[in-house]
C-alpha cells in the first residue's frame, strides 16, 4: 500500500522563549520561530513555498511569508479544532511535499495566549446563528464555560468507571514538572512539584485541581518539513514522518463528547492510533517515548490506552508503576509537556519529538526508534510517529 | 409535515373558496368615499363635487374605482383578525412555520363605477400556490387569491388578483433582557438560535424539554438529518423529566456573576436515552453524585429566558 509513511521529514525546529508576556507581536514571534527553524535546517527562507498552521492562529500566512522574504507560496492550509491541530499541519505538509505540491513547508503556531487573551477565562460566544456557536449553547447557559470544565465532565466519569483517582492525574503532572525541572527552556525550569502539592492545589473545576491544568503561555514554535530526498543534503539528521493521521468520530463534539456510549473514551485518539500503527507497520512494543497532549492531566490516561500501552481503564496502573517517567517503559513529555514547558498548542511537543529522534532532548531516552506525538484531546485530533532515518 | 406534503395540502385549496363569501355591511355612500379620498390624498372633485359629477353624467355619488375591495373588507379589530376571519390556506402555512406574510402584487379590473346605494358582494377563490421560492425575505410560497365583486343584482362590477408571500421569517436571536431595574446585572449567557435547534429553545419557553425524534430515534444535540437513515423529517418528543446523573463537575473557576459557586453542573441521562447538560436546583455540591436519580424542573433565569434544571428525586 502506498502511504504517507517516510515520504517526508522534519528537518528544522525553532522556537522563541516561552513566557507569560512576550512583549512583542504574535506575528513577530511567528517570524522569529520560523527563521530559527529554517536556520536550524540550513534552508534559505526564500525557498519556503508552503505554510500550514491552526485556524486559531492569528498570523496570516501571507504576513509571515512577506516578512521572511518568501517568493512564491504554493501551498497553505489551516487545521481546525484548537490544539487538536498540533500534528496535522505536519501531516498536511508531508502530503504536500509527497505529491510535489510544495517542496519546503513551514508549520507554525505563535500566540500571546497569556498576555493578550486567555482561553481559561471562560468562553461565552455571542449568539450568532452558526453551528459552531450554537454548540456552546448546550453548555455556557449552565456555567460550563471553560476548557477545564468541559474536560472535567468526562474525567469524572472516567474515574467512576475505572477507579482512577485524582492522585493518578497528579502523577502525570508530577512527571511533567520533574522533566521540566531539567529543561532550561521550560517555564517551570528547576520547579518540580510533589504529589502532595498537587493534591493541595486549589480546585479549578472538580475533579480538576489547579495543577491538573496546563500553563497559559506566550511563545511560538515552527518546524520545517521537506521531502526525504531534500532532507539528505541538510544540516540536521531528519526526523522521518513515519506516520501521520487525523481523527474524529463516535459523535465527536468540540470538547464535550458527552453523547457517545462511553464518555470516558477519547475515541478521536483511537482513530488516530489505529492509523498511525497501520501506516508505520509497528505496534506499541516498538515505541520508546511519547509526547502525549497534556492540556489537562486526565486525558493522558485514555491516550495511553488508545495507543495500547494499557488496557482500557488500566492506565492508572501503568502510571502508578512509574512507566511514564525517565527510566520507565514509556517516558512521556520529556520536555516537561504543556504542564511544565509551555502551552504552545502542542507544537512545542512536535519539536520535542524531533529532539528525541535526533538524540538531543535534555531528558534523552536511549535507543529511540519511534516516538509518538499527539495533539489536543477531547477535540478532533491528530498524531505522528517520528523516527530516525 | 414534509415540504411536499405541505405543498400537496396547500394545492388542494386551489379552485376552492378562500374564505366564505362576504356582502358589504354598508351600501356605497358619500361619507365613506369622502374620507377615503382625503386619506389617500385623492383631490379629484369627481368624488365629492355634485357639479363635476353631473358634468360627467353621474346622478349620485360615485366611488373611486380603487375602492373596489374596501366595501367588503373585514371589520377593524385591534390586535388583528380572529382565527375564523383568516384564510385556511394561509393558516396552513402559518402552522408549518411560514408565519411571515407580505403582499406582493395587486391587480384590479373595473367593469363599472360603483354608485351610491350599490351593495357589493365578494367571493374569494384560491387561484394558485407556487413552488417553494427563495426570496430575500426568506423561503416561502406565493399564494394568489382571485376576488370577484358583484352588485345587488348579482352582476359583476370588478375583479382583483391578490398575491402574498408566506415565508419563514429570519431567526431572531434572544437578546439579553433590557433590565432597567438592575442595570449592573451581568446577563445570563445566551444560546445561538439556529434553524436546527430553535425548537428546543422555543420548547423551554413553554416549560417543555423537547428532544428531536427521527421516527422514534432520539438525538441530542439535534442534527439536520437522521444519522441512521439520512431523513430530514423529524418531530419532537417531550421528555418525561426523569433521569439519572451520568457525570458532573463542580465549577470553582472561572466565575460569572450570574451563578452561585461552587456550581454543580450535571450531565443527566434522561430515561428516553439522551443526555443533556444542566444545573441543579436545591442541591448542594456534595449531594451531587453519579447514578443519583433526578427530576426535571425549569428555572426562569431572566424574564422569558427559561432553562431546564434538575432536582434530586
């Protein structure tokens, strides 16, 4: 079968610092990250002919393109559903280079999400009669107005069905902060937490404590995708895109998939996982590390189950045994995740996946042949498997 | 009722009486002619000056021809016509949601001047119901009524073709109540009303929790077409109000001024099999638990803005 597997590679990564107030425009952040990623790859910005980002990004492709001295933009695409995009721009870029539509595609996400607007302050959209705003009418009139609250409803049921506890969620946060503590780029560099501190942190939306919620950040990340042929002459060893997929289904809703039979499931990720393993021709035994989207800790558990590292409902045991930490079966979020490094809508996780493949993570896992990277959970999502050449 | 059913039923009226026949309550008379001409700004002396009239060969008062349908008009009634004064063909469209109406064409044909003392009778016939038309006002059907006017001898004096558009009015979005008494009150968040969900929010105004039903297959949140069959035909069923808590959260942050915190928000599985998010009434956060039975109530959060809410059973 002819698949997207190993047709394209990530050859450059770039990022700004991660902060609570960047002090400059989102567009400038996007340009800085893009130029750094191109320099990392050793590619002249004038060679860029494709761009892909999120629909939630505020930086028009053409503004970025003129700022980097682009000449001819032949491909641009945007992915919907917030952080569920994360891996999908890389998939779209791989498709574009594999089909000859473009040769050099930059994927970017830049935001002043902390200093200029905050997703966590509550979302009460104006009553404009579109399907997208009508969706929120089932929740916001009842005060269910934040991403944390939408996730918490499914998390509560997951706990009820499987016996997972707040401490199990806390262990995800503790691991992330431990990894961030050794990452100088992380906002929470040298600031590990204990499970007791997690348990003592204030409620945001029961059953979520403050320390179950990721940060809000200013910053930008960009990655460069080109063909496997083109990657050979570049500066960095390529991170091969061994598999790339998007997924939605089982009555997916935007963060409120409350109507499927089992609401503890994030079926979108099951659909992604099946495709990734099929494209790569591998299974969970072949994966040494993972970047699992961690806007809120509870959804890390069903991701471990979707990818077959634990049976349904048993991720709590996998975590309690220390498997998601360095030295464990599957170290996750070695950069500190969005809980510890920064919340850049998951694109910083893609960059960490590339570092794990290159062998340059500050928390490097030995003998990496396959890294799973996932995008936002509770929404239509996406995922990647990255591998050395 | 499908669009085709509606058209079939509406076209069954074509050729038949639009309303029962009407005979004028007053004979054609000078005072009404004078008032009508003044109101219309018609200064033609023919309508009130006996000399001018005589020069034209008329012995008594004559009416402006455009008054043809005035004599048999329904009585003035503040608040509009009563149901029995309406036209069944138009009422059929009202019931199907085509509640908007606008007159689009009038053609009148005059056979002779109406003279003082004439007693006019009118018969109305449904002449045509158009296919569905997409107009700037909305989706609708043109309905054409033919009127025939006769005098006290039964002789024809004029005809009129009157065409209206019956249309689905644009959706109106619920605006936050203009609350003059509490100008600082934070408005309760409002839903966006679409063609697909309007029934739900309308139902709440009647204190009914309505669920979309495709031939007995219930769906919530509503969708335009049945996910199983692709059918666009659906009705609603009223929820019994019995259910159990399937999941819940307790909101602490962020807070809106229109709620009390800690705020329980529940996902209730109704006994009909669908789930719905709502708040609790009369229950504290620590009384809420998965599996507890609840019953439906309603709460008017702002004037005329009613939401479902649940009580522990």
